[in-house]
C-alpha cells in the first residue's frame, strides 16, 4: 500500500519493514530482532553517545526529507564519536511517531541512518518505537578507539594551536535561508545533511591532539567547553575564520551557529597539520574563556530558553 | 529555587544538576561531560539495547513519580540485557521535556535511573536533552556477557522445558487498578517499578538456556517471538501459571499484560531449576506458535493500534 501509515502496518509491521532496509557488517555479532544486539568491541572499550532530534526543534518535515533527518541524526552521534578520536561501529535508534506517520517516512529515515552510518562502516543494530504526538528520533552511537586514548576536552595547554576541520557556519546559514523561504541550494542542503569530517577525528588523535570537540552548539560555545574544561584561554583570529567561510556564510553563522558537526581541536605547536585541518588560533594561560581577536566572546545554542 | 523549571536553569544548568546526582564505577573509563563516554568491554563485545518511554503512553506524571519513571526506564533496558544472559554496565539517557518541567522532576528521574542501574552495578554515563511537548525518556543500556554466548530467541528445541522468573501479570493488574482510581498498594507499585530478576539472566545462560526473552509485551506475545524464531510449538499449562499468580492478578493479566520485565526461557529437559525459576510448559515440534493447554493462543501489547 503506497500511503500506508504506522497505524496500518502496526508496530511489528513497521519494525519488520525498517529492519529489512538495514545492512550488517563484521563487527555486528548479533543484529536487530532479539532483546538486544551484540557488537564487537575489539580493544576492550566502547565509546558511547546519545543525541536526540525533535520535530519542530531540530527539523521540520516540510523542510527536510526523512532521509535528511536520518542522515542528520546519525551524523550528530557519529560526530561525537569522531570527536573522541574514534570511529562509529553501530547505531541504536528510538523512534517516537504519531500513528499517522507514513510508513514511507519511517523507511526513508532508516535509509538515511543506514547510509550515513555506512560513511564510517557503522550499521544500525537495534532500536525501539513508540507512539507520540511529534516525531522524536533518539540515536545512540557506539564506537571504537583502535587502541588510542580518547581525546577529551580538558587537555588543551598554553602554546597549543587551535585548529578546525569541516564546514563552518554553513548549517546556520542554510537554516536562515530556509526561515526566509529559500528551499534549495548548497547551504540549505548543508543544513539538511551535515558532513562531519569523520576521518579526521582519528587522524587528529593520532597526531597528538590535546583536546577535541565536535562543533554542534557553535564554535564559541564548543570552544568555551574546551577552555573551561582545560582551564585555559582560547584565542581565535577572526581573519583566519573569515578566510575559511564559503559564499553566503557570515562570521556570526560560524561563531554562533551549530549543527555543522565539524571538529575543533588543540595541537601542540609545530604539529604538521593534516589535510583539511586549518589553524585558527592559539591557547594561552587563563582566565578560562574564548577571546575573539583578544576580546572576550560568548554565544551559541541552548534548549529551554 | 524550589520550584525552578528547565527554562529557569537552562539546558546546561539542567545537565549539570543531573550529572551531579550520578555515581561512577570501575567500568566507566570516561563518564558524562565530554562528546561521548568510554566504557570498558572486557570480553571484547558489548550488548546494547534501546527502549523509549513516552508520557501518556508508558507513564503518567500523576500516576508515577519521577523516580518511578527513572526506575522503569532503566529496568526496561537492563532487563533486555539480562534476557541475553548479560549484565548491564552503563546507561545513556535522552530526555525530551517541556520548558516548564520542574527541575526536581528531572533530578528525581536521574535518581531513579541511578538507583535502578545500581541494582546491577551499572551507571549512567551520558545523555542528551531537548525541548518537546511531552516528556520522552529514551534509554540505551550497554552490558557485558562475561565470556558467554548471548542467549537468543531462536534456539528453543523440542523437548525443552519452558520456564519463567520474576513477576507475572502484576504490572498489568496494577495498571488496571490505577485506571479504576486505586492509587496505592502492592500491585500499583509493581506497575510503577518493575523488578526484573536481573541475576537470573546470567544464571539461566550458564545453566544452558537454549532461548531467552524478557516479558515486556506479555507472556503470550513474548513466547510467540521465541516460538516463531525457533520454529517450534511452545505449550503452556495454565494450572502451573495460575499457581504462581499473587492475589489480584488474573491469568489474562499474566498472559497479555506486559511491563513486568520478567524472564521466559527454554532449558534442556532435566536441567536443575535455579531458585526463583519455575517450569510452566514444554517445547514441541511445530507448527510455530503458543498453545495454552493445547489450544492456539495470541495476545499482547502493540503500539500504533
């Protein structure tokens, strides 16, 4: 039935259809269909993170396709694994949906999750579904550190270089366009589907990154987390940032806009910069905070306000 | 402030307060506060499962305290790990909440999650929060198999004994009481806080269980999963079931009511039954399905209908 809804096919019918879209991989020792999945954790540790997307808050069904939402939900989580220096191995997905949700939407979501996970070789191994007024997609990503120590937020040292990788401000610029009625174009697509620089998390970890964080709340807010956790002052050069912006993206988008899921890290001075990584500032002794061209700065996204 | 809401303290204020309630344990290599957590997976594998609770579907804030909801959300997930023969090690929690949610409710939820997790030595290692109309609590549990193979649903063999452990029908009976206006008592409490027989999952796995499943959708529905996955006929003796019911619980509650998060398993005939485990039927060659005193039976909970 082309226009079938969740109600039409029922909970188990929906789950069967979704599971039939998913792939598998060597690290999946037991996939969907039992009480729980079993995933290999070769180095005796597992990275784990959860990010939730709410319809009307993180996405709109008239602005983003189901596939887009799947890509975004997977990317938000896999980027957190990347920011520890790891690589995603598996996703678990809880979908809350109204009974009139088209089955095709749920299948599109599954396709988006599967395809984004495939970017790093991860697969969807389990999930749950329940009834609710609005679509909520809660994803947990598991990941592997390949024997390395996780790169936390609290290791930035005075003298370190501040580097960024991935898109900067493009998601925020795309959101502003959507809000003004522009529904197509490169920046709008950047809002719909972030492109985290997945490979660079492990690369920066191996290069000796002293702190690392994904850019999900905006560059200032996320660097603020690093500055406070490390007890250091993080200075950014706005000319360096401006030089990186693509057409249509303002410095404000880059500083305060989240959801690009790029990487920000600190590296010991003199570390050769991997391809795709650019230096934008340096770390100095406290007080803890972020300076823009030497001036204190704040800003970013937060819920409930 | 005694009556503070999520809006009053903001996203990061809420997270800080919640995190301050949580404990830690040896298996937690990196806890809350970074992009992701890192949890030990000593035997090179990790069990993972997700269950979501939605306000108005799985709980009502006027029927259950925040602590109750925390206990229930943790138990639903930890019971899935138990049903693989494993033991929970860590929880991740996504909380969707309206901005007017009292901070005390979120803290009560955290306390309930923490205390239920502590029953098996697990801890909350991470999470996320976002704004929404209704409270949604999505939990992922990670767990450890201690070197054993996971016990799946598809291994039941003709000749096996069917066994159950844990409460039977008490949550469903308690829900019926709540719906009729009775707000206190043992059964109502059983609905508010399930008590999965956590220790018996690993015990039954070690005893050679050929299939195992937690009782979350009702005994008939969950045994139906085992029967279909294993391609066998599962026969239940209603007199054996009736003999196990506590006052106020009917056979229908036990057969069709979910949410007790007990265990149902199949064991090779002649296996000595561990304490707390009772035989209620036997496995025969197909057709796949569940028989009640020799007659075909169906029933259970499902969303969207």
